[in-house]
């Protein structure tokens, strides 16, 4: 029995490592290039381990005009958006999953259908709207747009989760006299923790990486976000790849931190044990 | 009594405010450009040129904003649609007719100093600012493409000096190529920017002078022969795969002795110099064909947007940028000035690499000055791709392009 | 008479549920303002020859008719569908495998999960450039490995210069980048399956495969449907990778719906036409998604 277990685990690790290698090779290559001077970027044959590694690219990227400012702008926008999105999409999802009322289907499907529309197409009407609301060149404008456009995707996700939670807990709470808000806050949210963690991760991702809207709605150099800054490293005639990759790696770091923080919520236990009682 | 004094004070106060107000108004203008923020050109703009302008015009503040190059066109379009536009824009010369035609630009020929300046700048670049009967901007800088040749590779292959005719060029390409290792020629892609010099030097053209038809021009005998010339070189393997979307960059290949020749411009000195300080750069004029040595004009114009609320101040800035002082500063950062006077100056004559560009500029032509140019560009590019990939014969491909261009011309009538 | 009664019933229902409407007021208001309203405006744009300055002319269905006769658009549809068929199953299968493997209590779980998630976390722009770099026809790592190390190929191959191989690379990128996303969602879904069910089945002597097909899959149904729908929607909206790696070329061979839409709207300034293409695409995706949701969703019973 023990022997079999060991064998099974070994195979598991082999498969996992193989997968990880594939996932990670492009990154290693990117990382290795970020340590290279431009002369070595296109050398033939390509070298994985840089001949004369240098952190010059990282210094240049971080020190580049306003890079830190763009970094913090992106941080503000992403964190605000995540908070709003988690709150609002769970509210919507709860209501759509649990309550019958006129307009339930229509409203839900209207959310859904907007997912299928490429956002590039309504960029101009959106721009005109933001302008009319005097929200151009403001991080608040970005936060509002990001929050609104992420609602459909996450409401859809959470509705599925909420729908599968057995009703007993809620029914018990209702008998005890809890109203909708209390049920939402004290019962549904804690139960949906893995799903909410997922929402946090992806909402942060989309807000952190978004480029087109950020470029369109913001001209003021002091309000720009990181993705736009990364594009600024690419010139009309050529690009310093080492620099771009170094900047990109710096940009990835918060995302990884968020992931590590939230992924521990994918843990069995509270979610299910509470239902069996 | 108290009441009278009170109202007196109010009146004096208000009057003094209006008096202050009628002194020269504080104006802020926004200037959009695509300079790479790490580049010398940008630093010069920010730390030298703009402060100088603001010193000479204390009531005008210039706010410059960099827009990533790849998204510049989109950004301009959305801004116009949303009616929030910059005052001055440094715009690629081929976009000016497009934006002028749609009414986005303000004409500048009514300003006092315009006619004087117009006589001082190169006619070719100036023409790119014209649409209909008016001028919608002034040229800022210009450039053109010449031949960069790798002396080390030439010597190794036993070729004497750079090619000056097409036959010499073909011969050089052949000798320089070592299959899989080195290529005689590298071309960036199949766009008109790379191929028009061949078409023009071969004696062909895109359309007639009045831009009424492309038939007989883009698909005329001379154009076809020019494209065929390059297609033959490609089929023989002398051209690197950058032309079909692969390969390493021009400057990387040139500096590493992989590419023997490529069409380059003044911006390459900074690029190559910055990354490959030991690389030697040698240039020559475009190889002459039936039509002579005719290259393509590039560059940027300064335009003022119609939606700008500070056109006077904007024009002052444009004026300043085209003035002799500023043009000289721009020249020092690798951007070729457009003023005749500077072109004749000792500075230019003794400059390390400018003279050859100015020589080439004497005969260089601009791409078709037409609002539909973007689509014509795409059509020509597609046709040449088809010819290079062998999907169609050169004649067939160019016939298709002629039809496409004629359709575009029709649309704008 | 009956109509009046139904209307009255409706108003009563609305009044009875007013607390619900209040609860969702703010999020729905945001959504209506910043998403639905601009979408409706652009829907109307599709019926005009929309000009960015000056007045636009109403052209009815002309844009739609042009869309049906556009050979490049047809190529785009074909490529987009191929991309969808190539990337969606790939992502789901690999992601499910990874999720199950990483759901076990093994050492280094967090390490593996994070690394699998890296591709998702990097921007499309950067990843596209990395792949272009990797598959470079003269100095790319892949060509070097294939020819000089493994000796599988005789010469360096220009991956992105040929429609078919370019599409292959683009799809590869899509799968590589997306696995982590589905994996994370599957992981969350796996948490919702009580361990007791597995134990009970194991006691009854069920094999791993049976556990998977009889317990895991059915109980993950809503998650699976969600991922399937989202992946299909996402695959149809592929844009940046194509835009950067090939820009639809060579000769439009790798054009996808969004790149062609973008070119038409922002380079050729045909916004009405672009909107029409978007409407057509939305309708198509909507039909497919609804079909999937209806066919595959069934209430789950314990």
C-alpha cells in the first residue's frame, strides 16, 4: 500500500514539473533577456544564461520618469475596483440566484449579453460619456468603468456558486427573523469564500492589466497607469527588449503577491462542513 | 456714509480685478507627440526647447504629453470624436490629409508669418501639409531613406564600394549572401515605405499627378519591373526573412554582420550607436534605376486642431518650432531640419552624416497626399506581399492594387 | 379585462419586491450607465455611415449587407472559429488535470499553483512579444532547439510568415496563457465537493475514473458550464496576440474578427461598419452561449 502511494506521488510530481516547465520557459527566457544588454538580445545562437548579466534594465525601468507614479496609480485603481466589484457582483449574484421577482431574467441576461460584445466597439460612446460626466483624466473615472464592466462576468460566476448552496441555512435564518441584508452579509458571503477569492484575483488582474480604456480616458501624464507606461517603452522604430521585459516583470510582482495571498482560500472545510450539520 | 464707502471699496476692488484681467491672458496649450521618453529628442524637447519657448512667451504654458506610437492614430480619432483635442500635434506627414479632410485641423495659411515661413522650408515636406487649397500645418522635421551598407561584409565578399546601379545592387546582394548565415539585403516589410523608392527609382509611380487614377501607374511597366526586381532577389534567397515577418531587427543584423545592406534613416545612428558602439556605419545613395535615385520622404508636420481654443498661442508654438534656433537644436538630436537656410549652413555641411540625406532629399518624393492613403498603403502592401509570397504574379498583384486604389479615389470624390 | 388584472398583478409584484430593487440599485445603475448605454449608442452607430466630425448619414442595413459580402471578414470568421475550437478544449482539459492534481495535499502546492498562474498574470502584450521572440526565425530559442539540439528540422522555420503555422502559434499562445485561469476556477469548484462523497464511493470500491466521471464532473456542472461559456466568449474576442504577432497577416491569412474590426474602425474610420461587425459577432456568440447553458445546465441533486 505504501509503495503504491509513493509511486503515485512520484508520477504526480513528474507530470506537475513537466507542466510547470512548459508554463515557465517563456518566463525564464523573458527573465534572462531582462538581464541582457541589447547587444545580446538577438545573438545567435540564443543563450538562456546571459553572458554578461546586468541589472541595468531593472534600474532603468524603475527609475524611468514617473514609473513609480504609474505603479501607484495602477495600484489605487486596481484595489478600489476589486473592493467595489466583490461587493456589487456578490450582491447582484445573490439576488439573481435566490429571489424571484419581475425582471430577474431580463436583468441577468442583459448582464450576460454585454460579455459577448467586444469592448473596443463602444470605446467612443464611452469616451463621450466620460467626458460629459467630467471624469476624464481621473482615476475615479477608470474605477467606475472597470467596476461596471467587470460586473457581468463575476455576477455570472457567483450566481452559479450561490445557486448551489443548499437553502437550509437561509431558511433557518429567515425563521430566526433575519432580513435580506443580514443573510447576504453573514451567511452567503462567508460560504462563498473560495469564489470570492477567485473574484479578487481576477478582478485585480483585469484592472491591473487594462490598457485601451486607460489610454483613451487619461491624457494627463501624472494619472497614467502601468500598462500605458509599458507601451511608452516601445518606440516608433525599435524597442529595447531588455528594458520592456524588466519593466514587465516589475509589473507582474503585485499580481503574484495577490495570487499567493488569496489562493489559500481554496481550502476545503468551512464551506462544506457547515452544510452537513 | 458707511454704505457709500462700502460700495466704493467694492467698485475699486472689482475694477482692479478687471484691470488685472485685461493684462495678457494666461494660456495653456497641450502638445502631443510620440517621442520615446528615454530618448534624446524627448529630453531636449522637455528641458531645452519648451523652457526656451515659455521664456520668450511668458503667458503661454506648454504641456507636452507623450502618446505611445502604436496607438497614436486611435487616440487622435477618439479624441476628435469626443471633442477633447490637443492644441498642437506632431503628426506623421501621411496622416495630415486624412485629418484635414475630415475637418479636424485648422488651416494656418491665414496667419501673418505663414507665407514667409513657407518660402523658407523644403517644398516637398511643405506639400504634405496641403489639402485642397489650404495648408493645415508646417513641417517640423523630415527624413528619407538611403542605403546602409556593411563595409566589413563587402570587403569579405570582395565587392568594391557600395552599388550605385540596380545591376551592381543585384550583384552585391548575391555575393554577400551565405544561405542560413548572412543575407545581402534586409527589408522590414512589404509596405510602400520600403518599396516606393524602388518603384520611383525604376521610373514608376502610384498614381498620376492629379491623383485621378492608378491604372497604368502602379501596375504600369516600370512599377512592375521594379517590384519584379526585388521579387527575383527574394526568390534567389538574397533577402532576409524580415520581409515576411521573421528575422532579427535591421540594426541587430547590420551590426552583427548578418545583413549586408538595408534601407535606413537618420534614426538608426542613435539606435545602432546606443547598442553597438563598435559598429561602423556606411551609407550611400539609393541605387539608381531608370528613374534615377529617388527615395521616399518621411517626417513629421506640426498641426493645430480645429477644436483648439488657443489657436493663436498654438501657432506661436508652431512658429517657434520651425524657427532657425529650434531647428538647429532639433538637428543636433538627429532630426533633419526643414529650413533651407540651415540646409546650406556649415553646421550641416560638416555634420557627420546629414549631407547624404540632404542630397537624397533633393530628389525624394512624398507618398500620395490623399486622405485615403491609409487604405491605399494597405492595398499596396497586400499586393506586394502576394507577389513576394508567389501567390500571384507581380502584374496580377499590381493590377489588383490599381483597382483597389481607383475605388478609394472614387470614394473621396 | 384580463390584461388589466395582469398589469395590476405586475405592479403589485414590483411593489412587494421593492427591497430587492433597492438592494441592487447602485450596481445596476453603474452597469446601465457605463456599459449598457455606450453599447446601445454603438448599436445605433451600425445603422449609420458614422463620421467622427459632422453629421452621419443613415444607411439602414447597408453595413450589414457589406459585412456578408466582405471576403476578408469571412476569413476572419473562419480563423476565429478555428482558434476557438483549438484553444477551448485544450485549456479545459489541461486546466482540469492541473486542478485535480493540485487539489491533493502535496508539498509545494502553492509553488506549483503560482507558477501555473504566471502566464495568466502577464499582460497579453508582453506575452505576445515573448512568443514572437521565442519563435523568431533567425535567433529564436524554439528553432535553435528543434534544429541544432534535437535535430528534428533541417533549417530554421519562419513560424509567423505562413498563415497556417502562424495560426498554430497564436492558438498555442492562447492555450498556454489561459490554462491557469480555468485551473483557478476549477480549484474553487472542487472545494465545493464534500470529501465524504469520495470516501463513501471508495468504500464501495469505485475506481479513480469512476470517481471522476460520476462524482466530480456532475458536481462541477455549473462551474464547467461557466468556464466553457467564458472561454468561448473569450476566444472569440482574441485580439492583442494577433495584432502584435501578425496584424492579421500575411495577406489577411491570420485575420480574426476583432483585428479586422479594429482596422476598419480606427484605421479606415468606418465606425458604422465596425459596429455592425460587432453586432453580428455578439448575436452569434449569444446564440451559442444560450444553447450551451440550456443544454448543459441541470439542477444538481445530492
